[in-house]
């Protein structure tokens, strides 16, 4: 049982939809971060913290 969902109708559907929305949001952001960073010119080259 999900905390705070006692007595809520269709709680299984609500929790499944919420899980999928969070998962898809994370995957979308993770897969586009590099592209957006390159387009904005903020991508760091090389290892972080190792300046020569």
C-alpha cells in the first residue's frame, strides 16, 4: 500500500501513471542533457577538476 492513499479509488492506476510520468521525465532529461549543453555552449571538455 502506498502511504497516504488509503481510501482513494483507483490508487493502483494513479500510482502506475505517476511512476511512468516520473520515469519518462527522467529518461527524457537524461537523454537530452548533452545535446542542450552543446547547443548552449556550456559543455565541459575532459575530466572535471583536472586542469592543465
